[in-house]
C-alpha cells in the first residue's frame, strides 16, 4: 500500500485531478483503501474531512470496511507539506498490478527484496545521463537507489 498526498494551491479541490484519481480506481489499476481531504487554512488551522462531504468525492469509498486507516497523525504529517490556504487529497491506495506481480514472484520462489519511490525529476536526470545528456546524479547517483541515504521521505 502507498500513502499519497496530492496537494492543491487553494482550499478547494481541482475537479480534473479528482476525476483522474477516480478514473484510476475505475480501471482497476489501484484499489482505493481510504481517503480524506486535509486543508491548511489561511490562518494555519488544519482541518480534515471525509470524502462524502464533497459532491465530487461522494461515494468514492463505498463498499470498503468501516475501519479508518488514515488517522489524525497522518493528517498532521500531511498538513506539514501544505502551505497556508491550500488543501490535499490524502489517499491510501493498493497497487493492484503490484499485487498480481508479487503473487507470481512468490509462486516462482522469489520475494520482493525492496522498493524505492523515485521522484520524477530524478528519473529525468537519469534518463539524460544514460543517453549522454545531462550531468551526474541520475537515479543511481547521490541520494538515489545506490546511495545508503536514498531518497528519504520523498512525496511525489
């Protein structure tokens, strides 16, 4: 599972982004496990709201278990990423494709030995370096997969 914070520059959700998330869910690429909307008001107050409080999100989490997995601590941590006067969709998703791949790997006697989320700008740098364009510090460079420090705490 992955906890994703999708931030927006105002205290209002952007409908095209919400529709894109809903589209991923409908295609079965990801399974939406839990979600909230977090807002950091202009005064700095942190608010959390259930999806059903928003017309564009109503019914998105139907059929799920009653247990809430995103808690107050998660909301506080996510809100630290927000500027005043902005909001975010907090999503707990399961990558369905990864589950299928993991089952096949285990059936073949393998195991998932690791997983690293690489920010898009690092991938672009690595691709440029691989083609002879760009500089050092591609995906395996400082802060990348080969670095023990790794891309810690990256949220993209």
